[in-house]
C-alpha cells in the first residue's frame, strides 16, 4: 500500500542543557515537528512570522536551552529570542501580542483602523475626496481614540482613490438569479443536482420490464430523458483510464478495457466474470466478450510479449515512473499445489520449501507496483536481479545513461553481487547486511546523525514516531562499500540495531535510511494485490518443458545427481551410526554403575534381599553385554558401508549440466505469458484505484474504512439518465452514507465532472456524476400476465 510516512531531519538535538527536546524539519522544510523524548509534542510552521514559531523558540529559551544553539538552529537574532521568551512570561495579554508582533506592533495603522477607513470611504467620498484624509483622521481620533498623522493614512487613501481593494456594489456586478445559469457561472450543490444542461432524445433502449425515473423539482421544457438501471454504474468513475487502456495497442484492444473494468468490479479472475451483468457492461464499454471460455480463447490470442510490454509502459506513464530514480525490488512467491513437475523454492506461506511460482516485482518508493516478470527458481535471485533490471530498462524505454537506485532485501546479499554493482556506474544498491551482530551503542566515535520517521495510523493526526540514530562509515569487510549502522526505537520503546550496505557514497544518509526502512510498503502491497485484485491465481494451467526453454535460460554446471545421492546416502549412514554410538555410550555408563553396585552388595553382609538384587544385576549384566556386542557389530558394518560410499563418491562424476538434468527429470515451468498479462492488468487496476482514492482519503481522513467506503462507491449500482450528448450517472451505493460523507463524496464527484469524462464505449458522450438518494427514485414494474 501507499506510504503515509513522513521523514524528518533532525535540526535540534539533545545535549547537557537539553536532555529531552528534539526538533525535526519535514522533507519540504515547511513544518517543524517538536518531540519531548519520544513523544510528538507539537507541529509548527517554519515561517518566522508565524506566532506559533515565535512561541516555540521562546518556550525553548525559557526551558533553559543554549541561546547560541537556538540562534544557530532557527537563524534568529539572540535579542529577538530573548524578547519572545520574555513575552511568554508576561502576564499582560496586550503586551504579549505586542512583543510577538515585533516591529509591526508599533504601527498605528492597525487592521481595525484600516477596516474602519474602508467602511467609511463610500460615504465620505460622495462629496469629493478633497480633504478626506483630514476628515478620516478626525473621526478616528473621536471614535477610536487614536491620533494619526497625514503620512500614516496617505498610502491607504491613495489606494482607495485609485479604486484598489474596493468591492463593486453596482447592479452589473451582482450575480443574476435564474434557473438557468450563464456560461461560466458555478452552480450551488442543490442546483447541480436538479439542473441538467443537455438535449432530449436517446438511442438507448429501456429494459422491457422495468422503468425508472428520478424525481426532479426543477421545471423543464424538454421531453423527459430516458432512464435505465445499471448494476455497474460506479465503474464509470474510472472512465478516462478505461478509454485510454484500449488504445495501448494498434489496432485498439477492447478486451483490455473489459478485463480492467472486471477487476475494478471485484472479478479477480476470468471465471468470476460470469457473475457480472453483461448487458450493463456492454452499455458502458461497448462490445464485450461474454462467458469465461471465449475469454480464455481471446487471452490465448492477446497474451503476446508486445501486449505485455505495452501495458507495462502504460502503467509506468500512469504513475509517472520516468520522474523517479529509486525503486524497490522483491520477488513474490506463490505456493503451487498442482500436479505439474515444477521447481521447488522457499514458500513463506508454509515456511517450507515446496513447489512454487515466483513473480519478480518492482515498486516505486510510494508503494506503486511498476513492473513484474513471472518465472521460477531456475535462477537464483542474485542472478535474476541484474537480468530483470536490464529488461525493465528496455521495456519501459528508459535512457541507457539513467542512474537507478535499487533497494533489495537481504536475499541479494553476496560478494559476487557487490562486485557487479561496484563496476556498474548506472546502478546503485541498498540492502541489509546479512549476519550483522549488534554492538555497544553509541559507538566510540559518536553517532553520525539521527532522524524520525512518522507514520499515521487511523487518521492524519494519529502519528506514530520511530526514532533512528545512525553511524556512517566504510564497511570494515570491504572498504569500497558504505555501512550505515542504525539503532531504531519504535513507539513502544523497543530498540533494534541493524546495518545497511550501499555502494553510493555521495547520497545523504537520511535518504538511504528512509528508503530501506520503508520497504514495508512493498510487502504490504503484495497482500493487498492478492486480496483485492487476485495476484496469486495461476491464470493458466499450461506448462512449458525445459527442452523448449533451453534457448531462453542460461545453463550452468551443478553438482551431479549421482554425487548428491551418494552424499545423501552417506549422511543417512552417519546418522544411523551416530544413534548407535550414542546408545553404546549410554550402555557403557550404565554398565559401570551396575558393576559398582554389584561390588558393594558382594562386600556387604549377605541377606535374602541382597541375594535377589545381586541376581537381577548379574542377569542384566549378561543381557546388556550380549546387546552391546551386537550393537558394536552394527557400528562396524556401517563404518564399512560409509567407506564404500566414500570410495564411490571419489570416482563419481562431480558436476553435470543443470539443464540436461531438468530435461531428463521432465521438469516444467508454468506458462508465464497469460499470467503476466493478467497481472499487468491487476497492477494497473490497483494503481488506478489508488489514484482515485487519494483525494477522498485526504478529505475523509479516516484510515479505518476509507478504502471500503470508496470501493462501495466504485462498485455501486445506479441510474443512467441518457441524453443525446450527455449521460447523468446517479450513483446509489448499497451503504448508507452520513451527511458529512455525502458532502465529501459530492465534492469529489464535482471535481471529476470538471474533467469532463466521456463514456468509454467510444461514443464520445460526456458523463456527469452525482450521488443520489433512493427517495428520489420511482419504481414501476410491468406485469407479465
């Protein structure tokens, strides 16, 4: 999911005189975030004229912070800081305002006096403007008890004489009241819901049994427009993208438009499209391919590399990826439970190695999926990484000289990877150090810097702060690489220490730490893509044997199957022998304990109980001796077998072609083209939905259910009011919206209407959206009898 995180740069840290207060500047240098310990205290503007800024600096001065430190941090004169601190200690409210206002406080032309002058100007200027300054000063002295000189009023009077800042009061300047607005005149919310600037007539037929109409209180002279019910009216909110995606190929491919709409309506795969309303989709999109089987036949036709590459470029343009240089790279693994003989790999879902399908994903720092490839575990991630990055460049048609930074999990860690990165000036790598052991903190040389990452939880103001300190140095194991040791503290006070490696020595440490600590947005996006857009289904049951892939994969020598089998046999023999040796050692220990007891009983006075115990111990000694001898024979036999296996291993072939072995074992790879094409559409659907959600998310400011509320709107039914050149879409969601939520959605729909969207069926008819009430709808059924 998209990131709601904010990274702050430390500008005021702790010292002996300031053990608790820290101040961070946000990325845009527009706000200051003040922390008391690990808790966010307040957020103020960086504007030096803002009273909150002045009170913050004054409070810090009054708290005992060094005046020199405050001067260097906030770039403010020491006397000014002292005056702000003195103002906060003052008990007189007027004096507080005067001190915080600074030089402006000495001005006699206050906003109140200026407002009075503007209010009196119209009356006094009727008799002419000669001597008007003198009359105004007399009134001000009489009414407001403030004596002004002529020079004080001269600039304001000059502006008023030139007509600057005056509000027109003539009849021509007033808005005209009419049912029909003039060109360019904005409508009120009620007028927008009742008026419709369109012509009558329509070529769309009504359903034979149902007639729907919306009640309207506005009088109209035109014939009533045709109306019809639509189960998928909400998907028209994405009309611009639905219209554009069909044009990515030449000639246009309408199936892309249909499948994208199906995904946005909740049909996560082709089989689920059978639950959609085909008649409504055909009205909205034009011609559609009905039923799953014909769609699968069409998928066979369009699942070509050219189609996938065109969709990838379309997605990159939608999220403006050409303007970015930082990207996340991570594979997504799907546990395969079918019967095909596919390669095994580590499956996080079951925490075990089993049959698996892999998809290598590239995300932007904002969490938007950019590019993907479907593959298997034939090549390790450390091998696939460089090939995928290069193909991504080529497919998205990025310039060859463009420098890119890749943030990858610790699975990329390896000496051979670092060597390739160091010799490539167009590629930078940021990853975790594998096997790092925490050390004492702070380091002997002191920390290099600190920062805070803020993340919102349930709303924008509900902030959780993560405090980080870092030590920037060369990596002791390889001086060519840069190591950032980071001590991170979460809001609960739990601390961890990790190390980050990169080859980029010029980049700011704050940016590197922020990128690597924000990788969670990519992990969360995998879950989101699976839940809401079905990224996990295999799409196609087809498979490709490795005899057909021999030209596409790079073969390499691996340990031979015979050597692996002999090694496994030797391991099993050693395990069995180890168990016997352990039993033998335990038997020897018991034998010694038993012999000591026998000797003690033989030296003691004879008795009936002693004789019985001696008899039992001597029988056990005889029995255990027989078992020990038999066990020793088994141990010797296993030693001989291991020697024979070792001799065979020395003469066996050590390596073999991995590709030839897989062909011999009849290994296959799941056919990737169909899945990759549908996954590209799923990724586009995700990005389109998030782009539409963003303004609603900001206005609604409730992260608990904003996604569900907006999804209900995009999948809502509604009534289409069809005119010749325009269609009014009256959305009727299944949920009951509160008045506040209806107002927010209404504002979002107004903004969408300003973009003048058109129906994606190619007819060019404009769309106008509004949120309707069921009380506005009249329903009638024609009897079939």
